[in-house]
C-alpha cells in the first residue's frame, strides 16, 4: 500500500492566512508611522505612500466583494469606520496645528 503524504490541509492554510494578516498589519502601520515621521520631522508630503495604502485596501475590498463574502452589516461597518477616522483626523489636525 502506498502512503500519500499530505502537504497542505486546512490548518496550514489557516496559519498561512494568519501570518499574511499579521505581516500586512505590521507593514501598513509601519508605513503610516513612516508617513507621520516624514511629515513631522521633514515637513514632507507622502501622497505616494498614502496611495499605496489606499490601493492595497481597495484591492482587498474589491476581491472580497467579488467573492461575495460581505454580510448585511458590512456596509454599515465601513461607513462607521470612515466617519470615525475622518473625525479622528480632524481632531489630530486641530491638535497638531495648535502645537506649532
């Protein structure tokens, strides 16, 4: 009897996807910290790096939409996230303009 070796199963796929999630998380927040550092320290604009962040988020969202994995609350959650980050951005912009 020939024993077939299983090279990949659900557990390994789950671990791979989790590692990609952590890697993407670290990369995106590292990029945001780099953008903040450049703008505060060197007074540079980093629209090219922001473009990379937005493009990567758009590609992930478009792929998930194409695969039809969104639930009924996904739109509400995205809208809440957009409003929350906009308010947070206004607050930080107000704070940083008062500091200088």
